[in-house]
C-alpha cells in the first residue's frame, strides 16, 4: 500500500521537479499537484507535464493533499508555510527538502502546530537548477535524513520514510541539531570553500589575462562545478546554519594553518600521512556506494 495518495510539491526546481518525475516513475497512481512562485517556471512545468495539476498559488496546491513537500530555499520556508497554513488539511503531513533542519523545524512547527511535521533532507543534487534539471533517479541509492521534532508520531515518520524508500533512497532518522553539524562538514563547508577558491581565481583572472580559466586543471574545474550551485539556496543555507558552519570553518582554518606550517618547514612525512588519510576517505565513499570509480569523475575523453 502506498504511503500517500495526493502529494503537493511547492517549488519546482531541481529537487521539486525530480520528485515529480520520481513519483510518476515509482508511484504512478499518486496524484501530484505542483506550484512554483515563478510564473515562467509554472508554465515550463506544464510543458514538461511534471504534475497532474500546476496550481497558480501555493494555497490552492495543498487544499486536498495528504502530503505536502516544501521544495523552496530554507530562507523562504516560513513565508510559504504561512501562505498555505489556512488551506492545509488537518490530516496532512508536512515536510521539506532543505539542507539545514533546526531553522526548518522551528518554522514548520510554528506554522502548523496541529499537523504532523517530518522535515527531510535528501542528500542528493547536482549543480543545475530549474524545472528542466530534474530527473527520476536523482534519489536512487542516496541518503534521505529525516529530522522529526519531539511529539511526531511513529506512524507519520514511517509514512514519510516509506515514501523516500519507494523513490530509491536510504533513510536515516537524526536529531535536527546533529544533522546541521554533520552537514556543515560534509556539504556546507565544501561549498563555502569552492565559492571562495573560484572567487579568488576570478579576481586573479583579471590580472592574468584569462590564464586561470584557460589553463584550469581538473581540481579547479571540479570546484567550479560545486560553485555553480544555486546562489539563493546556498545563501540561505549559510545564514540558517551559521553557527555550525562558523564552528567547522574555524576548525578548517586551524587545520589549514597546520598544513601551511608543514609546507613552510618542509615536513614531507607529515604531508604524506595527511594525503594518505584523505585518499582513504575517498575510497570509503566509493565503497559505501555514494560515488563510483569512473576515471576523472566520468569525464569523456576522445
């Protein structure tokens, strides 16, 4: 038996459109209603046949839903929640897909004190955005972390967990604060570093007459892929999870200073040991199925 019959997706970017595709592929009898604040996105969603219905406003999109997923930047969660609160069915479960959770839990609990709230974070994505970026297998084999607040029923949690499992995800349940610290290390800090490196290179590019771009090596190209991620989403992530990000950034700065000293004083053994440990981390990611062994990250070479 399917966990939900009528799903409403608010926000039709990469994650929202991928959800629509995945539901169609894995749960074809589920009715999907979509909405996006951007009229151009709504029009494109109709052209792509993303959902059974594309509503002109968020409130209309949720009137008969039994599961509502907010796929908007975390900074917009409170505003969208307030917009749909009066029209949300009393028995509807509300979730989201944001990559920081403490602020989301507070916003959703404040807007929907009587509904079951099961915030979620599918740890999946690409650097692309918009309704054309979505695809049905985005969540296959990836983790989806649920962070239900205290008082959420086990039935509601299991329904949401079952939904994500049907889309191919592995499900983990985690405290929201713990989630935010873990993701500060595994996702938020790497993005911050990528934005910084690419920004620095952009400044240098003006001085070096395009040589930074022209002679970009693989490492820099991969940083630019991360730095091409949606700017609105990542602005909101850093501001919403600022304490955990700043804590991890301080630890990174200390480690970077230690590395700087090792290079300055010619401590080759220390550098070798660090690089050996980091290579082992890469191997463990591949072994856990979170990436594959495709050479040069799957780039095609003629």
